[in-house]
């Protein structure tokens, strides 16, 4: 689906965010999430997670993520993006944050498909569209154990798309973060 | 009596050898039913319900005849090939269900169908009020339906349902009398033609029943006519306007002046995801407030819509106008309205009246009323009821 040029671009976006965040990192980990534009679209988002403590009790969250989501028979979307979040309320074990994100993506729009008597779908006809999506989320995160966090975030994304009208989408993400390095909360 | 008891007691005991039941081992239909009827069925109306009733009876080898008032089959499923380079649905257009519903209607594994559809989730959506257009491209993700891509609902019936029953449809025979008093049902059309059968499935729109265009002997039960009174089928029409440029969103809601909660007026990009370069804007208006517009001539309707669009789009409608096609369903003599706004509820729907007169059509389906498939399912259900002995 992706050409080499796009793969290189994706790699560089990832690298840039990693390098930027590296110096201040307090926590690092990996994220896996259910991700979709509610209510139908289902998808998967995976990526790296970093948390840098700039001021006491205020966490700066950085995430760089790859994702896929699809509305069966309508489109398949592959994207890469970065997110930066500020914790607005935090206590030991859980926190709420506001997150800003930007995704660049490829949307393979299904123009048409065939259905058989058995209901089986075939012959999908695709058209490629590219988009930039700017999104804002409200997120709630809870520490399950020393190395596992779960989180849920609900957001609004505005999509600037080629070949179709720009539009707003409601986004839902339910994920789990596996921490490689955990911030020491008892310091605060 | 449950179905098993029915087979054991009712069937073998009460029927002679000539009416011995046959468990049809058909390779065509998916369901296998015990056939407990070998008479003739008259079906009045060749819309979705009538065609599906006939198609089902044909699958079970039951004799039937479809009596249609107009010169074509389809009823509120109709198409135009003339306005654009793609066929346009003048009546039903959306598939208000999952795509698999088409296979369920065909109900025949031996058919090698590959029906081209499109996923209908408009990409731009606006609301116009007082000629101000507000873009609302949020939330369309909550809505999705399907449409035929290079064909229509009419093509679906023409390709998959009608071929096996075409020689059983009699056209240009508006039924005016149904006599179901005796064992033989006698149906008379306006020109005096007589049709006889053992059972009759009436699939005319409820507006035709309400207008009392058909005389029943004996008269329909009071409960039935009371239920009929509770179902409305308001006026409705569709207009398609071809432009040389697309200046409108994919979907636009334009509230009418006197709109009540039962009124719907939508403009929509009829060429959305279709295989075409043509720009066709559709307009559907259904509900009590459509009365005013459906009483106008087609050219007056087009003028009115262009005027409305010009105000919203600063004169672009008149500038890019090429041609238009109006389908006024209220003016169709054998339809007289749009679709039912309430579901018809009566014990007579399932059981029939006197065990001879059955009703089918969009108004009678419990969970898919006002749709093509709902009408089709109700036609099939009535046919299956008769096949199983009524
Ligand atoms: C504007 C509009 C838009 C619609 N959009 C959709 C949509 O997008 N999707 C959807 O699923 N549904 C839609 N519908 C509804 C759908 O078209 C109907 O639910 C369905 O086609 C009705 O089928 P039917 O067999 O019950 O009735 P009909 O199709 O009306 O068939 C009845 C038949 O009876 C015949 N008849 C009438 N009187 C007599 C008589 N006296 N003697 C003999 N024959 C007679 C008529 O000529 C007609 O052929 C729409 C309807 C309208 C009007």
C-alpha cells in the first residue's frame, strides 16, 4: 500500500519526534489501542509513548503512532502521527490530559464493490485520498501495575482531505501502554 | 397447532391424495417448506411485494397470475435512462439495509450474481435555513447506507426477480372488484376482464385502498378498515436536475416553510460515487407539506427549485442548469402518494381475511415498512403462508 518514499517519510517523522523527546524522557513505553472514528470505524493504533516531566505534577506526553482504521466497504485508512499532551489533573495512579495530535494519512476510499447472493463482498474499486488530520482529545489514564497503563480518549479531529470535502470526525481510542521505564511518582 | 402437528394431523388426515404434500427438494430456493397448497393464486399489483410473492410461488411451483394496473412492473421502483449517462432511481433509491439483503431477496444459491453497490456516506453535508447555508461536515460518520452503483432497484428486479415470472404478469388491468365470498376468488378489472383463483394477495398501495378504488365482496372487516385509517401515506415526489457544474454539497437539508415533524425535504448529489462525469442533483420531498409542490406542473416545480437553489447558491443553479426530470408520485393514478408513515397493524395481515384474501406491501412489514425489501419480504411471507396451507 505504501511506496518507498512514503515509508521513508514515515520513518523520519517517527525519528524526529523520538529525538526531540529523548532529552527529557521520564517514562517510555509502547502503546496499542483500539482506534476509530466512532461509531463504525474500527482500527488499531500502535506506537511509542514518552512522558517528560517538565514541571512537577505537569506531565508532557509525547506519542508517535502508526495506525490503521477502516469502515468496511467504505474506506481503509493508514496514517502516521504525533501527539502531545498536557496533564490537567493528576494523582498517583491516574491522570486526565488534553492531547493535541496531527496525523498524515492515506485513505483508500472504496468507490464501489460487488455483493453476491451469499452476501460475500468482492471487486472493491478504490480511489486514493491523502489527508492531514488535526485532533484534540480528552484522555483518562490509569496505572494498572508498575508497567501497564490503560487509557481511553475521546476527541474531535478535523480532516483536510484531497478529492473530497474537509470534515470533522469524532474519535475514540481505548488503549494499553506497556511501560519500559516508569516515572517515580513518589518523588512528587 | 405447531408446524409439526400440522404436518402430522392436518395434512395427511384432511387432504386427499391429489393434495398430498410434497416436500420440495429444490436446488434453487434456500429454504425448504412443506407445500400444502396446489391451487392458483392471484396477485394484484406488480411492485416489489407482488413480484416477490410471484417469485416465491414460482420457486415452489405454485400456479399464479400477477394483475397489474399500469403498463410496467415495479410500482414505486422505477428508473430513468434519459437524464444522465447513468440510470436514475425515480422511486426507491437507497438500500436501507445491509448489502446482503439483495441475496436474501434472490434466495437462490444457483444465481451467480455480482451486484455492484456503493457505500453511501455523503462527504459534504449542509443545512440551509433562510437561504443561509451552514456546512455541517461533522457527524456524517453516524450515517451510512448503500446504493446501486451502475444500476437501480428497477434493474435488480428486472435482472433477478422478473425473468422467471415475466409470462405470469398481465399489464393494463386495473382491478376494480375483488369477490372473495366463495371458494373461488373472482377478480374483475376496469375493462370487465375476469380472473379467478383460490387465493388472492393484494399488494396495491394503501392509498388505493383508502381511496376505495377497489370494491370488496364481502366488505373488508371493520377492524381492518379502522387500522387502515391509522396509516397515512402523504404526498411525495422526486426531482432530478442536471447541471454542468457541481456547486452543491452531497447532502443538503432544506426545511420547508410549513414543515412539520413528518416532512422531509432533501437535496442530494445523485451522482455520488456513481461511474459518471455528469452532475445530477436529486431532490426528494415527502410529507404533508409536499401537497403544495405535488399539485404543480413539472416545469413549475423545476422553476421553483431553481429559484430556491439560486438564492442559496447565488444564481449558480440557473447558470449551470441543463435539464430536469420530475417524478410526481402523488399524480401516479395507481400509487397516489409516497410511502406509509406508520406500520399497518392488524390480525388480518398474518392470517388473511376469510382465509382467501391476503395483504402485502410496504405498509404491512413489521420492521422494514416503507422500504423495497420490506414490501418484498411481506410479499414473500404471504406467499409462504399460502404455500403452507394458509
Ligand atoms: C419518493 C420515494 C422514495 C423512496 N425511496 C426509497 C428508498 O430509497 N429505499 C427504499 O427501500 N424504499 C424507498 N421508497 C419506498 C419503496 O419504493 C416502497 O416501499 C416499495 O417500492 C413499495 O412496494 P409495494 O409493492 O408495496 O408497492 P408498489 O411498488 O406501489 O406496488 C403496487 C403496485 O400495485 C399496482 N396497482 C395499484 N392499484 C392497482 C389496481 N387497482 N389493480 C392492479 N394493480 C394496481 C401499482 O401500479 C403498483 O405497480 C421510496 C418511495 C418513494 C415514493
